[in-house]
C-alpha cells in the first residue's frame, strides 16, 4: 500500500509533536510516525527554562502546562565533599519549572487533529523518489512525502540518511528517577544541585508531591552493568551521595525501582553541526536527532521545542503559496525553507553542545585543584551559565 503525504515527521517525541503542533496552528497538516505503540515518556521529567516557555507560548500551550507545575525560585549548589553550599542564584525574571514529560507530550498530542500520529510505525528504509522521499515501514506500507523531518532521537534513521555519524559516548552515564510523596515532599521550590567526588546530581520538585532527580557519574569496570540490575543501581547511587542531609537521601531511598532508568550519555561532535547536512533537499533533522547533548545545561528538551517552532515557521513561509502542477517550484521552496532552518539552528546547537560538555566536565572532574576551583571560584559562574543559555528567544510562529 502506498500513501502520499505533504509533510511526514518521524518521531512523536518533544521535537516531533512541537513541530506538528506549530504546523497545525499555521494551517498545515502533517503525519507523525511513531515506532512505539504509545507516547514515549522515558526520562520522567526535565527542566524547562525560560527559552522553552517562550517557544511553547508561541504555539499556545504554555499556560496549560504552567498550571500543572510549580515555578522554581532559584538554584542552590552544594559540595558533596564538604556538605556546604557553594553558590545560590535567584531565578528572578526567569520562568523555570520541572515539567513532567508525559504531561507535556499529552498536551501537545491533544492539540493535534485525530489521526495525526500513527503509532506502531517503524521506519525500515528511506529512499529518494524524484521530488518526494519514499518511507518504507515494517508493516509493508510505503509513504511518499514532499517533506521529511527526522525527530527520531539519538539513533535517528533520518540523521543516518543525511550522513551524520552515530552520537559518541562521553564517558558518563545518567540515572534518572521520579518519586511521589503522598503527604507532600516539603522541599522549597528550588533546583538543588550537588557535585564532587566525580558525581553530579540534582533534585527538582515538579509540584507539592512529585520530585524528579538525576544522577550522573563516570562508570568504572565494576559498575558498568548496574543499569541491568535496579537493586544494584540504587545501592550504587546511595553509596555515592556524599555529605548531604537525610532529607536529600530520602528522595533516592523512597524511589521505587520501577521509577528509575539508567542510560549512557551521548552527544554529537559539535563540528558535525558545522559541516554536516542538517538539511538536504526536502529532508532535515531536529531535536535529539540533530543535536544530542549531555544534560548538564538542561537544554536538550528545551532546544527541541525551539527547533519545532522555528521549523514550523520556515516551512509555513515556504509552503504558503501553492501553484498547480509546479512540483519543481514547490520542491525548491521546501529546500530553501529547510536550508533556512539549518542556518538558524546550526550555531545554537553548536553552542549548546559545547557549553553543556564543558560544564559537565568541570562539575564532574576530580582532583584537589579542580575541586577547589569549582567550589570556590567557578560554582557561581557555572550556575549562571544555565540562565545565560536560557535567555535565548527563538521567536514567534
């Protein structure tokens, strides 16, 4: 069976659904192909900074999501070596919240017309077909499309089609978890961050009852396989928390084993964004398919939302005028629009990948000299870097 579509987006994650929602608001229909049988909510939650809220406001869903999540007032950084605070920065003039990933995806899905997302649609092959791209699915369906957008994550088939290499392992892994306190968690609305002894972790309340946490570390030969054993994983991170209060430890102790996930951290070498094909003809990539990065700035999901707004805007501009029997003209307009997206997002992605890697390297480095510099000189600078990158505005639709 062969189907013809104007715009096909592969991946119903943050970037894919944001792009589709933006296009829908601008009067353009898209088909979103998702390999799983439902929304993918791996990772539980993420920090949504001011730049992402501006982007969500552009597609009209920001206020819906704000109602479900508390605004954070600042970031408090603590050394796990001394147990003392090394810096505290206010989020004044910034909108920062820890957002439940499932809640975000469900809101974006609800904004779309029924039938926009096609689940259980695994892509097995992408081929050129004149002014179209031909997408072959595992169930035998072939979809021809005028525009192909890859929002299919770090292992993107579309990125591979464009010539990008597989994202590289950075030598660190992350454990993420989510816990609900029925009687309330009692934490202030702050981002509490801890680092030292080769680890970095953070605790972020989403609302009065739920807390999201992350823990990044450099795996040794003894703990490389803990991701396969949740019991060992929990014992490992509890042994690495360092000199912190019992209230902080209780967050990790009370996390159910089913609410924890561990994964290696990968990133795209930043120079690939400079000379690689972010777009080629009528194909492009966005989100983690474009700029997988370490989580040290908390900008992975945020920049994916930015991508979606920019991509919807430039595509709508390119496809606004239609002419009968003018496939080549339309093809050139699509090519120009996607090239504009690539130009606009190339340096933003490069900057975020480089800065995130640098921040993570400093925060998780060991040694007497680095510990001293980080805790006494660089702590406030590193925390401030988060706000600096969050001041970006990707514009309106």
